[in-house]
């Protein structure tokens, strides 16, 4: 009888452990829409802003960046946050945004890496990552219907970091 009780306790502990793991996974990957969908205009920008403001390290991939986000990233870099940007070559940026590239390139604490094949937006921190398409532009994110994927699961964040590292030149990996 006591052997049966011990076995029941062991099974109960295993079930509780499994339930805890399942609950930890729920909500760790969220797929959502943003853009000119009623009530969803600010969803993408809000998620990106949350990642940027809470991060102790930032890695961002984007075709180009607009003034609003450039100022935020420069401010974060001034506060000691390491920022790495993988962006299109300057010549591929819209002409009116090229001065932003120049400003970011000369900002202390921000590493700008050129890659002419960037077509998507990835905002990564050690605790969360957001993936969607297009530039890091408040207006674009508000006025384009986009699908966003927000990841908070540590194993997936590590996989995304490996993908980011593949975009870096070999001496930076």
C-alpha cells in the first residue's frame, strides 16, 4: 500500500512539472496583425517600443530606419545599451533617409552593418524578439497591414540569434 502511495506521489509531481512547462510555453509565441486594421494601428509599434525600451542588448535587422526610431536607438546607446543594426547599404535607403544612416553610422554605441539583401524587420533582445516585414518606420508599421510574430521562448530566441549572426560578416560572428 505504501509503495502505491509513493508511486502516486511521484506521478503527481511529474504531472505538476508537465503542467508548469505547458503553462510556460503558452503565450511564448504570439502571432498578431498590425497596421490600418481598426484598433490595431499601434500594435506593432507598441511591441517594438517595449522590446527596445526594456532591452539590455539590441539586435535589429531592417531595410532602413526613420527618424523616430533612430533617435530612440541613439538614446538607448547613450545609456549603455549595446545596439547592432543590420541594414541595407546606404545607397539603397530612400534618398530622404540617407542622413539618418549617416547619423547612426557615427553614433557611439551603435554598430551599423551593411547587408544589401535585407527585406524584413527583426527586433531582438535577450528576452523577446519581433519579426515582421518592412522598415523600422512608425508610419509604415501603422499604415501597412502586417503579420507580426512575437517570440519570448528562450530556445527560439537563441535560434533567432543564430540567424542574426549569419547576417554578420565572418569577423563579427
